[in-house]
């Protein structure tokens, strides 16, 4: 359960950071392109990990 909560916290932090980077990019800072792409990929991986951990928590509670 702790791993699940840690993963959710990381995802939320990454989503907030992505929003900040996108705002800066929209303001003209195109140097952030690779950072944004890397963070988007990380977020997708985090979502998959959260799903896996969520399923593991459900199975453990049975």
C-alpha cells in the first residue's frame, strides 16, 4: 500500500511539474521540449505502475 501511495504522490508531483513546463513552453521557452517529452513518458509509466500496484493491493485484501 505504501508503494501505491508513493507512486500516486510522484504522479501528482510530475503532473504539476509538467503543467509548469508547458506554461513556460507556451511563453516561448522552447528549450523545454525534451524535458516535457521525458516527463510525459514518465507520467505514462507512472500510470501503468499505479494500475499494477492498485491491482496488487486489491488482491492482497482478498
